[in-house]
C-alpha cells in the first residue's frame, strides 16, 4: 500500500472514531437533558402559598408569621372570588327551575376548577384526602387550572362520520349577564395575588416522607429503600464473589468441572433480570420463607444473585492481572499459598475488584424486575434498619415505574416522577464516580 | 479514606433506625383498581393508629396468590376469587374471606375526539371479539378500532370478560394488552381510534366515557344496577380478620372510609 492511501485510510478511521464519540455524546445529552431539566423542577420551582401552607401544616416547616401574612393577603383576593361564587349561587336560587338547572350544569365544572385551584371552597366539608385539602402547590399547575376555569374544552361532534376536533370556548360567555360573569376576568387578573407565587427551593424533596401517595412531599422512603437494597445485595454478593474468584483463579484445577462452572457463571450473567425476580419469589419467599412477606432481605438476596456473576468476573480479571512475579516472589520467600493470596494478590487486585463491585452496586440500585415480587411496594414508609428482615420497602426504580403507569393521578405529578429519575441517575453516577476515584486512590497507594 | 466511606455508609444505614415502630404492620397486595383506595386507607390508618401499612399493586391474580402463599395479610381484588384459587387456598390451609369495600363501574372509554357517544353491550362484545373492526360499524367515522385490554392477571379484565363478553368468549388476538388502569388511560388518551375499559376512579378528562345500553356510569346508575358493567371491589383476608387487620377492613364501613372512597371516584356501599 502506498503512503498516500495509508494516510487517507488512517485519517478516515480517525474521523469515524471521532464521529461515533460525538454521536454518543449527543445521544447522552438527549437522554440526560430532559431528565436533569425536569428533575431539577421537583426541587427548584415556583411554589404557591398553598405549598408553603402545606409544608407548614404537614411538616411543621417554614416561618409561621410570613406564611400567615401571605395567606391573609391571598385570602383577601380570594374572598372577592368566593363572594362572586356565593352571589351567583344565591342568584340561581331565584331563577326559574329550567334556567337554574341549565346554569347549574355549567356552574359545576367552574366550581370544581376553582376548588382544584384554591383548595376547598368556603362551606365545603374538609376533604378526607390530603390531595384535596390544598389548592395547587406549583405555579405552572395553577396556570393550567386557570386555563380550565377560563375556557371549556369542547369537541365538535356534529359530524358523526369524522373524528372530532377540539376547540376552546370562553366560559364567561355562558354566564354573561349573571353575577358570575366578572369572576373570570377577576381570577385571570389576580391569579398571582391569590396564589402568591415565590421561587421555592424544596430541599425536603429528598428527605421528606411522601404524603397521600406522592401527591405531596418527598421521596426519602424510596431513596432509603434503594440504598438498603443495593447495600444489602453487596453484603451478600461481594464476599461470595471474591471468594469464588479466588477459587477459580488460584485453586480450581483446569478441567471439565471448572469449565462447566465457568460457563454456568457466564450464562447466569446473561439471564434476564425478571427471571431472577420470579426465582427470588419462588425460592426465597415461598420455599425458604426468609420472611413472611416481601422484604428487603428477600430483595437483597435476589439482587445479590443477579450481580454475583459480574462480581466474580471482575474479581477474576483483577486477580489474573496481578503480575505472576508478585506471587512467585512471595512464595519464594517461604509464604504459604493462603498467606500469599491474602497479603499479596488480593491487595494488588483490590482496585479492579472494587471497581467491579461498585459498578454492580449501581446496577443493583437501578434494577426493577428483581424487586417487583420480592421487595418493592408502591406505598410504604421509610423503614428502620431492624425492619429489613421483615418489611418491604418502596424503592426508586419500582416507584418510577409505578408513577409512570399505575398511579391514578400520574399526569398531575410528573415532576415527582422526574425527580425520582434524576435521583436514581445521580445515585448510580455518583457510585460509578466513586468507583473511579477509589480505584485511582488505591492504585496510587500501591505504587507509592 | 476507607474509614470515612464506611462511616458514611453506617450513618446512612442507621439514620432512620428510630423512624418507625418495629414490625406489626399490615401488608396489602393485589388489584391496581383497588390501589387508590388501599393507598388512601393506608395513609389514613397510619396517621390515626400509627400502624405501618404497605401497599403493592401487582394485579388481582397476584394478590390472590399472595394471600394463598401467606405473603400478604390482605389481598385487594377487583373480582371475586375463582373456584380454583379457593381450592388452592384450601390445600394450603388458607380460608379466604371476602369483604366488599366499594362498588365500581367499569367505564368504557374512547378518545375524546371520537363522536360515538354510546354503544350497546353487544356492540362492545363484537368489537372485543374482533367482528367489528372499524368505528364505521357502530355509526362512527371510518377509522380502525384499536382494541385495548388488560393482562390476564387483572381483575378488571376478568370482570369485563364476565359482564360484557359472556363466559368463554375469546377477546380478539389483535387486542393490545396494557398492564394497569393508568396505562390503559394513557394509551386511549393518545390514540384517536382506541377503546378501552377503566375502573371509575381512574377516569379523568383525558378520555371520553361512553354509555352502555344508553346508560352512563354515574353514582346512581351503578348503585341501582342500571349500569350493566359494574362490580364490587373486595379485600380478602385469611379467615375472619382480627386485630389491626380487622380494624383496617372495618374502615370501609365507617363514615371516614366511605368519604375517602367517594372522593376517589368510587362508590361507597
């Protein structure tokens, strides 16, 4: 090959390499940007007075004087709107039955939207569910509700043979000439006065218990559950994995039996995680009865089996990469085999072993399928360390799925879901980052 | 370095040791339809009696299995236990007792853009059998019907099959399966040609509820039985409940319990 062709080939190969790195970086950006952007919105957002009142009443947090002052201002503006509502209700009483009935059906959605924006209206009984005891806690949601108050979404069903198109009708038109007519302009104009929006840094999102199935409050039980499960899995899998790797590399005689064991290990690494989940349910809970119900213990054991092959593999590689001369020198100085492994080989292999371990820890924290049947619940409180043997726990991965699909108010609390996703991604990234740092630190120490 | 990390981990582990009383909680598993009721009861119960309650929503079938295997105290179910489940329970010495906690209509929902306002039970059955495949066949626009069903584990699916399709009638293989009420709602609200069915507590404005045999699922229509697709929601216990489990089940009969059920969009009995 002449020099010119070789150069061209060389350059184009570099270009392709650079290109794929750029594509990967872009893909990562596309995935991470919305996660970070929306997830941050769970902690930093424009909160309304309802949010501050909720925090004060439910968590005893915040300055009562400022909250009361702001509430008073908000109530002054709300009072005017409430008077319009009650004025119109009185007006309807005096109408002919037909007119009253017609207005009533149009009025019901307005009233519902008002109560969803501002919380229970005066005269309404105190709702049992916390979700209905407060108005909108976030400004962007309050604006959505304002739109619901001002406009009615309608569908044009006049032609039954085509799919209808939506259109919006200002509600004010339907109430023209009544005492309710000024309400719409008033609410539109004074929304900020009634809600008192204010930039909010809700750090409690990470440390608070959840309230009324995640509609308010934080995600501490999920974060804690994730740590319990991942660390629990590590406690089982790490020692076992390292011992198995030492056996494979130092003790096992190459032969049929060992090669079967090795391929069994590789196969195990490729088994889908849901299979481990079902195995965990059938074996640990139904057969072994490690706990009465789902529990952190059962979940940790299941996760441990799942990450075991990876840990064994990583530890094996790390041990094999220790220079043979270390071992020979140690044995040559009269050390026993076990002593050599414990004092020479394992310390030298430690960076690799720990990296493998922490990456597995990240995987254990992120997996959903193995814990569905063995440990995860959609609602539960943070559990104490003594409860890990008997209690199930919420966990980030499972609750993200739950909020995405099963939750009855999923579309209202997307910010909580994104907050959970961001937390989980951050936890896994932090774990991996600490693996890299730890590895660097240890190898430096070994060299030095 | 190592020590500091260990210290950090142990602090994390013990941070919440005294957060909650140890053990003695109630474990609930089962229906996603009953999920909102179970979760709200759990929150109320924990506030009032300081007894921890955990709720999983893995489907009625899994709830029944959990009760049979003794892994949950209460199985919430949106259908009655089947004969073979009761038989399986008997072999394990479990005696499932049903407690009705609410009534629920199964709302038949379509995309809000769909002009069809109501169907007969027979029309719905034909759509799910795959004999009617276009909305034109029921007086609507010429658009393909996207049939959405639930997984076999679902109690809502079981009830729908029994109440609408009749025993032994197969749902078309073209039907798409979604794993929860929420997922059905998402799919229907984003697919103009879709039809699906939901528990009443999950209905919101993103989907359009259509009448069945000319009756819309309303509180009164479900209570007096004129809406044809309604069923009770159950919580099953092993034997007559005692202690905190009894207290929890009894909540459904109290004024507070009934108000919670009502606020969630279900019908208190």
